[in-house]
C-alpha cells in the first residue's frame, strides 16, 4: 500500500471520528432528552413578583430553535432573587442551553444577544417544565430587561423573554 493511501485513510478516520463526535454532541440531547422538570418554589417562602415575561420564537424562519412559556423574577423574604420558569416552559432540544439575564430588551434576529455582557445563571436541567435558577446576591436586577435561553455550544439564540415589571 502506498504512503499516500495510508495518509488518506488516517485523515479520513480522523475527519470521520471528529464528525461523529460533533454529531453525537448535537443529536444526543435530541434523541435522549431529560424528563420534564417539576421544580417547585418552597411552600413557606413568600415570594414577591419583580418582573415577568413570555418566551417567544425569536426567528419564525428557524423551526429548530424556539421557546414558549412564562418566566418570573421573584424576590423572597430574605431578599434573594430567583428566576422561575413555569410548568408550561418548553424549548426545542439541543446541547448546552443556558439561562441568561441581560439589560437589553426585545432580543431577537435584529436586536442581537451578547452573551459576554449578560449574566449566566447556569444550564437548563430539562427542555420543558418548571425550573428555578438562583440569582447571585451581588447581581443588581434593576437594569435587567430580558431572560434569554442561549446555546453555548453553537452560540445560537434559542428563546428570549422581554420582562415587564408590575405597576405600582
């Protein structure tokens, strides 16, 4: 066998292995999604609504990246804040989806999301169902205008929710 054939086989194996690995990262959460989350707020912990919004399908031309359901920012008796994704929350599955807070409202195709200037609250634990994310006490939530679901693996906007504050 010629050296050029051996090199071609090695390169083919490396590219095939890398492609298979990348496909596995992408398709694994789609083929084997985690069960829906059912996290609940603590029964004895009174909560005050700070802001709320609805996740939207930011790009209707993209059938894969979507979201729906409500999100609330709540303040507990201790002054700690949490982000609560309600039981109707749902996003299309994919790898490494994270929840972010940002000062920018109306995130979408034209109004781009910048993950470097946002606050990462952590990775989604499920693609649907209620989930709670604690906001670090050092974070000032006054300027926060949106909650964003973002794919860290491919740097893709999944679903944003512009927040509204209650009157009063």
